[in-house]
């Protein structure tokens, strides 16, 4: 069996040979930034936009990766190309670009002035989220709040994810399958540990303002998609009260793209999950990327479970004439 190839500091090496020093600032301080691009039918989607965001994060953190944006993008494309032969017809990659400040000197708190740059492919975990398309995901609002931008800019994609990890553990203590929905210090909805949030009220789509959330690429594309479907999207301060009283709600993220929400803090959205707006957006995303994203995910299931989920999904689409 072939082994995946990783880009590491200017070289393309087998994954098992990719090594980073224990003195690396990314390892002992979480001092780094990253971005993740997904492929659809083995072709990267919005790689330039992800790469642009990566370089905005690098500028904010004062890390010089030693590459131009064009060189970084070319390296990512080369990693995808070198790993394509390991993909099956229904498989796709999440392509990670990770940059740390580099290796610390063992003689003191100094770096060698060379950042650590790694680009690698992870298989998209379709089995981890395919049920969400059909049944929705459970949301829990944890006690841990999103770090405010006055302390660390939310728009930068930082490798230190402890804030989000603790929130995820708290949510799973309430429900092992739950995703956390974090509040900001004012009690407004911010984001999940890995997704942006949207609520639908009276056919209109609302999402938290950009002040205290990562500027998701999928979030931005969804806004364009919604506009093309004559749906209005508005940024607003949203509280848990607003979300519990919404008609439907969903999350967006790079790999699953659109994730319907089944309940928030135990309060459900009824039998119609995904809701009509969410279903139309899922259909619109499929048309946009040329891949039936739900069918692709369900094709990674087997036996009765696959048949059950596929039948339920077809029924939901038929109910809206999709």
C-alpha cells in the first residue's frame, strides 16, 4: 500500500518520515497558524481563499513562513497531486497547511528564524458526519466562552485550540455526540469548536457578526449561494433564546459544508430536520461543486444503516420537491 506524501520545510517526504522537533514552538506553545481546504471530486475548493486567510493569520502573528503566497499554493497543489492515487471515487481530502514559528534554540528563548511549514492530506471523515445530514446534530451551549478578540483575534486561525477543545469536552459530558455552541462574553452566540452558526427565522437567515468568529470560507460562500437562491442573510447578535425560537438552524464548516441542527440544549426543531431552507442550501451546494455531498457521505456507510439513511434522505427531499 502506498503511503501519503507530506510537504515539510521544502521537501516532499513519506508521511512516516515527516518529523518536527520537540523544540518547535508549535509543539510546546501552540505558536502557529493553519488552514484547511477540502477537495470535491479530488479538486481543491477555494484553495486561493484559504491560502489568503492563512497569510492574513501569518501577518497577524508575525510569522514569516519563508514562502510567497504563490509558492505556498503551488506546494499545496503538489501535495494533492502526489496523493491523488490513494483516493477512491467517493473519497476526498482535507488539505492541511500548518505553519509554526519554528524551532526554539536549546540555549534560550530564541528561534533559528526558520518557520516550520507542513502541508498534508487527511481523508475526509464522511462516516463521522453523514448522519447529521439526515438527522441533524445535537448542540449544547457549554460554560466555556469564546476567547474575545480583545485577547486574541478571532479572525486568525491559530493552532492553539484549547479554548474550543474544553468547550467540546463540556458539550460531550452532556451528550457524547453533541457539538458545542460557544457564547461570547456578552452572552451572544459566537461559533462552535469548528463551525460557523446560522439560524433561520421566517425564511430569513441570520448569523453572528464577524467580530468574534472565524471568517469561515464556507460561511462566505454560503452567503453567496443564499443570495443566488433569493435568500437573505443578515449578521446579528443572537442569544440562545433567539436560537431556541428559530424555525431551523445549521452549521457550516469546510469538510461537511452544511450541518443541520436537530436540537439546542435539548430543545428540538421538530420532525422537519433538515428544514426547508437548509435542504435548499444543501441542494444548492451540490449544484455548486458538482458533487452530491450527501450521497457521497452516505456511500461510505454499509448495509442496513446505509439503506435506512438513504431512504430517509430521499423522503425528505421528495417532501420539498427537490
